[in-house]
C-alpha cells in the first residue's frame, strides 16, 4: 500500500453544505521537488499504487514531450498494453471485490475471480479465454447478443440486461437502482483532450498559478466529472443518472475485452513551453493528467497530478450534489447503503468514512 492510500481518506457528510471533506494532499510535488525528473515515472508509479501503470505512463510521456517539444507524444505499444491490462484488472477487482462489499450483494464465487484471464500478466485484447470469461461471469450471454441489446440505448439496455440476467453483478445493479436510478445528475464531463487543445493550456495555467488547484479542480469555473462513462470513444453515450455511471463499468469492461479493446484508451502528451509539459491518459477511474516544470538541469520545479477522485469528489461536484440532497436525519445504518452505492459509482481511489451531519458518530467504510 502506498503512503497516500495509507494516510488519507474522504469524509462524507450527507446533508451538509460541504458534504465532501478531507481532500487529499498534493503528494507528487512534495516527493519530486528538486529531484531529477527522470525519477518521476518510477516514484509516482509506486506512490499511486492502485493505478501505478497509468501514473508511470503519464510521467513517461510528459518527459518525452520535454525532449521533443515540437512533436505531440502518443502512447507506444508497450505503454498501451500496460495501461489496458491495468484498466482491465481494476474493473474486474471493483466488480468482484468491491461491489459485494459496497452494494451488499452476493459475492461471486471465489473461483470466478481467481480464474479470470484478466488477472494474468500476458493476457491480450480479444483472447478467446478472456472473452469467454467475460461472457460467462459478467454478461451472462454471448458478447454479440449483449452488444446488440445495449448499443441502441445503452442506459435502457443495461437496465433491461440487469433484470434479465441473474448473477451476482446484475443483482448488485438491480439493488443499487433503487437509489442510483433516482439520482439525476446532469453530466458535466471532463472531456479527453487532443494534443494542442486549449483545455491543456488552461489546466496547466491553473496548476501553475494555484498550488491547491489539484485538490479542488475546476474547468472554466465549473466542476467536472470523469470516469469510464466519459471515454472519448463513448462521447455519444447518454448518462442520465448515477446508476448509468455505475453500470458503465460493465460496459467498459465488455468493450475492453474485445480485440480492439486497447484502442479505447486514449492518451498523449505535449510540451507547453521551455521545460514544461502536460500528459494525459484514460484509465480505470477516468482521465488522469500530469503536468510538470523542470529547471535547466532537468530537476523538478513543479509537478501537478489531476486525478479522477479530485474531480468527482470536489466539494461542489457531482458526488457532492447527491450527498447534499440526502436526508441527514436518517440513522447512519440507513444512510450507509445509499452512500456506498454513490461511492461505488464514482469510485474514489482512497477509503472514506460516513459522518452524518450534526452527529458525532462516524461509520468507517475502509
């Protein structure tokens, strides 16, 4: 476990004016300041261990952009493969380990997870064993049939599928729908940028000017959200409620397992000026952004990380909107299941505690 995850967690206070508290400290710059920038990929990969490959790859691409400032940097084949495998594994672990705990649903058979090709170190997109495992353990039907049912209207198709197929994952989704289906939260997506996009300059300027920006990021004055439901390839996907955000993990996992699955994950980097670069990649929890400035000797002067947790759990962001509307007078045991559904949907990369407004008790949800 990394230092970050061992020492930081969110404090969620339903019904409060500020329902998300305990924002994470910007550890990347503390760790790297004054050190050789070349150390960043390895150090950040260990610091942010849950998504270590994504952080390593972002750091690598940012360094490459510094070396070739005139040329936008794409992911290379090995980076793409590493990012795909990590994203696939994270989805499988969330579905088979976290969902039973957060959604109070039946736990899948332990053998189902242990036998998953997604956990293997040599799995490739479209491997027959991987596709067959997803069809059997996740979808409960052939991929082609499921895709056809969901393609026209994914939100409706996913709900119909969850009611039609009986397995631990669909049971979890059906149980979660009582809350998450009622939480209508307009999508304000943090869209995946293209090299040279104005948004990259805006994010870099904000990180440069405000040392706390990474803790409470906004874009053009607005809170944004990011997740596997905001992929560049799924820009057309309607996301009417929190339940669709939760079910999007199944959608993304099913797409990733196919032969072209690794191509779903977009990433890139570009230089912004002398000694300054920005990199981004789509990973399990959404869009990750790294920004750095180095001195003439290649030492880190500034380093900013914009992670999905800070966007999604901004005190005025998407998750906070739902938390603020919950009835704070309910007993904690009644609030806890609803909050757990919300957490499963927006998936912070740190633990949380539930702290009902105006009351002393806390419910640990680590």
